């Protein structure tokens, strides 16, 4: 999810908390929310303001509904022309592939990958967390070689470069986070 | 007709055109899409077709959509096909794509008599499990 959508989601969730909180308190006997709503409804400006807010929340609801069906992969792809037509492999698919391949290398705990295409080839940027019991230079060298070979063989595109950042040294995988060294 | 044709739903939508030449035959885009979609999913390494929001909602509603992830442009005699698909982890994408192109071209040409000028493949995701079809 993009940062803008995260902000919208936070606003949306906050609005729902206020709305249902007030509804709950009204239902259990607190009269103040009901009085506030009644006073707002009496003035045309108040009704307009409530309508605008309700419409904005309706738009946000539709936006999040559509987001639940949206594909994770973007629109960028690396393409090559064959005799029977074009073959396009979306960068999101390559990204998932790289993450999977990296996770299979012993010593790698968590992986984030970003792929960018330069013409018919791709550049791979990997950020990872590793175990404390591995040699980081050896591991990163192995990872670079593995990623380059795998992407070349499986996707059929040249890999310009594989940049690596070791972000953390941890004993735990993502599912049981907490003990970073 | 190719014996495979009996298994394809939607082939009954092929009909003769009333206007113009009485012998001319107009084949619906949907028919070509179904033929291409079924042929593509038969190739080893293809996990499934990727159909976007409408295709997903259709499947949630319980309708099997055989033309999901297939876009066709049918001309007088020529047809151009775009296939949006998800590939199984471990499969070599260029090899799978080449097989899909060949299989789809053969199936559409045999069953409709149209000339397939191009079969464009869009690999939108890779699935890592036997049952999953949406990538990681």
C-alpha cells in the first residue's frame, strides 16, 4: 500500500472510531452525542458539513474496496520480442521471485527486494536481515551470484547489477520478531 | 473440426453473418478468448490466468470464466491475442511463454481458421503453491 493510502486509511479508521464510539455511548445512555447531532441538524451549514464528511467517507470506502482487489504487481514490465509475439514479465513477479530465492539461502532471515528495468535488462536491489552466525561478505556474494543466475535462467533477462544492503543481524525470522542482535 | 472443439464451451456462438456475403463467418471475440484461455492453461508451468477486478468478482460469484485474462482483437482474417497469466515457481518463463504462444496459435487457427498474427504474453505473477494463483 502506498504512503498516501496509508494516511487515508488512518483518517478513515480514526473517523470510524469516533463515529462508532459516539454511537455506542449514545446507545448506553449518554445524551451528549445525540444533542450535538440534533443541534447540527437544525442548521443548514451543519447539514452541509455532515453531508460533505459523509460523502468523503463514502469515497474512501469505495477506494479501499477497490484496493482489496488490486493486484500487487505494478504496471512496469521487462519485455522481449519473440517470433510469435511479445513476452512481458512484470517487475512485481520478478520481485517475488527474488525474495523467494533469497529466503532459500541459509543465513538469510528477512528480505525486501526492488527491481528496476533498464531497457531489456533489470537491476536488483535487495535489503535483508541475516543470521549472526554467517560471514556477511560470503553470504552477500553468494546471494548476488544466486539472484543473477536465477533471474537470468528463469526470467530470461540480463541482470545488470545486484545491490545488497544488510539491514540487520537477527536470530529470529519475521514471524517471531523481537531479538535483534 | 479439431476433436478438441467439442470440449470448448461457447463454440455454439459461432454463427453466419446475415449481412453481406451469405457464406461469410463472423467468430465472436469471446469464442476466440475461450479457446486461447483453455489452450494456455493446459501448458505445464502456467498456474492460471490473471483477470483483474472484474474477473475476480466473477469468480467470487461462482461463475467459471474461461476467457479470464485473455484479450483478443479479431479482424477480417487475422487475430491478435494478449494473455495475462500467473506462472508456477520453478518454471522457466521464456520456455513456458514459447509453449503457450505455440499452443494458443495452433488451437485458435485449427478451430476457427483465423490467422493468428501475434500472441503476446504478460506474466503478471508467480505462484509458489500448487493451489495459489496470485503470486507471493
